[in-house]
């Protein structure tokens, strides 16, 4: 029987040496899982480590600690042909739809690279037909295959990036800010395309984004990151309807409403000050310096991500001290 979790991340760490005695803790002891055929949305301010999580899961970065399991296989333990076979099932859609495409190649050649690497055709005719089918699958014409990336709009280029990811028949796709560089109307088209593909082919997504509205629309579960750590995670509706961590509350309060009267009467932002440096972070809760609910222990002890109920977990001393369920499970 297959495990319902396709991806499991356990205690993942990714550090970067940025000076003689300076360590940038981009991802620091992060754990989560993604069920087959579902979407985990990952949100947080710029620099919180979202993209690093995605790249480390795929093996684009070597992990400095922890374990990444894909379909029960430890990703970072695989080498050579075994790793190549694993990467065929795990793909990425990059943030910048232009920088991620080779300007010297036709888009047909770009989409066909995965087919070449994994030898997924027997004849040239079969290869060309597969490329044409991929273009049509993402809403482009087969005539587009002979053009170069600069001849397309941003939305079309992102569709090409999606076609490239789909070329090798993956099971898991990391969408790294896949809509942030696009116009709002185009964002909706790309989101609808991703959801349609998931419905038809059962893809599993890690959807990394800043746009909380889009995350709520596409995600089954949501994880909130702050300065390399997970501060809250749970079913998407639970996170959006009843946020528990002060940081999550601040993020949601900052989302603009389509109501001028409400916006004018809106209270001052909850999130104040700048995000501190992730280099050699201080002990305790990473959000301590910006939190208006902090208590003494927050400055000394880093809170664990503890279940408040079956569908909601939070890393907050204040919440975990006042919630009887989380205290009993701690």
C-alpha cells in the first residue's frame, strides 16, 4: 500500500558560509509533508527561505542536515543513475520565465531537453509529436516550437516553463514564485492551468508564493515560514480563518481588501520593523523582536511546531501555553 505522503521533509537544514565566522541559516530544522495529489502552499516575506526549501528538496542544493523522502526514497542519498531517475519524477517551475529559458535555443529544443536526457522517445518523429502535444497541453500552438524565448510574452514564457517541467512525466512539481513576475490577469490563467493539470494528471505541488489570495485558492494546506523556520502549518482554511501565530496574523492583516472604506479605517499594520538578518541568529523565537505578544521565554527558547488540533500546528510559546491540546501533546 502506498504511503499517502509523496514528499516528507524531516528536520531539513541548509546553511551558507558568508564570512569567516558567519553562517546564514537559510533553512533551519524544517519539517513537513505533502500528500499525493495535493498542494502545499508556502508563504512568507522575501528572504525567509522558501525558495531554498524547494531547491534543497529537489537536490539542487545539498542539505546540511535532515532528511528528504520522495516516495519513501531518501533524495540526498541518491547518486548517479539513481539520482537521475529520481529527478525525472521531481521538477521545478522557476520564478523568472525569461531568465530560466536559454535565449539561444528555440523553445521546442528547450522543452525537448528532458526528453533527450531521459531518452523518452524512439524516433525523431515521436520526439517532435511529444513536444507539440506538450505545447497544446499548456495552451500554446505547435507552430510556436520553432520560435525563440524573446518572441513570447511573460505568460507564454511561463507556459513554456510548465511544458518543460511536464515533459518528463513528473509526479511532484515545485512552483517557485511561478506567478509573481506576471500581470494579474495572466496570474489567474496560470493558476487555472496548474489546477486543471493537477486535476487531470494527479500532480503534487509545492506552491511557493507571496500572494496569499492565490495561495488560498490553490492550496490544500499552507505552511508559513519566517527567517528559515516554520511558524505555522495546517489546512489552508484553518490558517486563513483562524491564524494563531502573530506573524501569520500580520501577513493576513496586510492583504489589501477591495473596499476603500475598510482600507481607510484599517488599523495600523501588525508587522513592524525589518526582518532581522538570518546570519548567526539569536536564540529563542526568530520573531521575538517584532512580536507584540512575546513573553520572557520567547527570547531564550525556540518554540517547537506543536499540534493545536488534528489540522493545525503552530510554533509559539504563547499559543502553546494557553492551548490545552497542544500542552498535552508537547
